[in-house]
C-alpha cells in the first residue's frame, strides 16, 4: 500500500526594495500589493515617519497572489 504524502511548497513572498525620496509606506504597500501594517512590522518601524530614503526594506506579500 502506498501512502500519499502532501508536499507544501514554501515560497518567499517578500519583496526587497530601496526606498526613494518621496516614497511613503502607504504608497509602497499599494504599489507592491502589501499592507502598511505589514511593512511597518517587517521592518521594525515605529511609524510611517521612520521610513528613510535610500534604506533597503522588505515588503511582505500575501501568501496567495491577488488576482
């Protein structure tokens, strides 16, 4: 008797970006299909005002791509 084995594929859904002058957390969230709260938490930012130009940050993505 053969056993069926479920395989879970793990995919990195984070996007790494360099912040440009004029970028905001809400703009980055909108452009990359994320949420402001996720970006703040993933980058340990106390508030949107803590975002700085030329910083490299992670933009978390939902596990299921939006359609």
